[in-house]
């Protein structure tokens, strides 16, 4: 006789239907279990309508358009996205994923230079961007480390504030002061503030009210423009910086001198190292 559960052959005794107790219990469960819900596979949906493309010639962002009408060339795919709720310009979800890092020297002996107590975090004030695939948060945050050089310990904080909303950037700046910059140690706050002389100053004013802008302290008559260098970030073909949004601020240290780096040392391919100029600030402990 064949068992209706395992399909194995056995010799039945009396009214035996199944080969053994395991198969009998399996058959009982199958008779009394709830029917499985039907699985519906959604129809395939084209992604082009909510995909951001970028023209390789003029860097114009396009929503759902694979060809730049101005240049007559096909654009490269950036990623899924939609129109910005603040400026209506196409923005990809990839643009909203922001991470911060601090690099330190590893070659000096620990008696001369050391770094410790690393921390990082995201701001609670984050810009929400509605997209066809759901709401995406524009992740912004900070990183910090305590650096000791020749017996003096300093808290160094790096950040990248919101670029699409001045009010949101100001709220993030306030979080920075109440968070990693709230220490009894001397502090250095550096980063792309997306705010400063020549542009929106909401976040810059929040930080400058509590910290000293090293560039202003050492070069009050030099604008120190840092952005944009070679036509990125929505300013195509602009090669002369017009804004100062990359800033170094401090508390408990004396600014000595500041210089810009990366403004004239092109790569072998003829590009700048970055679309931002770097700011190199030299600081000293208070006398």
C-alpha cells in the first residue's frame, strides 16, 4: 500500500491509511491549517519616469529624460529620485546619503601626536524629500575625535550641513553646538557648511556667534571663496569660486594663518582635486 503523505510503500494493518504516526500527524495538520493567502506579483513598473539623469557635457540634471536636448547627447543615469520640494530641481536619492570622516596622521610617535575618543552621529533635523518610491531623508551628520599634540588635547569636529534649506542647516548647526562641540576642551569645527559669506548665512551665523571664524580672524580683507571650482553642483561651466561655504571655526585656540588649497594644482587630466577649495588653518594654544 502507498502512504498518501510520503508516497512510501508499507503493509497496512487493519484500517491503517498512513505508514506511521509522523505521516498521520502531517495529514491532520494539512486538513486543519488555514489556506494560504494568494500571492500577487505586482506588474513591472518602468523606472525611467522617476530616474535622474545627468548630461555629461553641461551637467544638467534631467528627470525621466535620457537625452539632453541642449547638447544633443545621451545622459548618464544618476539614480532614482524626483523634484526637490524646495527648488523643484531634479535630485537623486544618492545625493541625500551623506557620510563624514576624519583622517589623522599615523606616522608621528604617540608621544607627539595621538587621536582618540572618536564619535559620529546624524542630526535629528533632516530634510524629508518625497519621491515616487517613498519619502527619503537627506542624511546629514558629523564626526568628532579628540586630538592630542605636544600635551594639548583638542576636540575636532567635521560636518556637512544641509544645502537645500537654510533653516534646516541652522537647526543642524545648533545641534552641533549642543552636541559634539559642547566640551570643556578647545574645539575646532570644520566642514562644508553650505552657508557663509556670499550665500545663505543662517547656519554660519549660528556657529560664528559661539566660535571664531579663523579665516575672518587672519584674513579679514580676503573673501576666501571656496566654491564652485569646475562646474559641479548645479553651476555648469563656472570655474571661478563665488561663495565661501567651507569654513574652519574654533574656540579656545588662537588662529595664526589660513590658506586655500586645491585652487590651482590640477590633476594630470586637467581637473581640480575637488569642486571645493580646501581651507588649511594653523592654530595655536592661547598664550
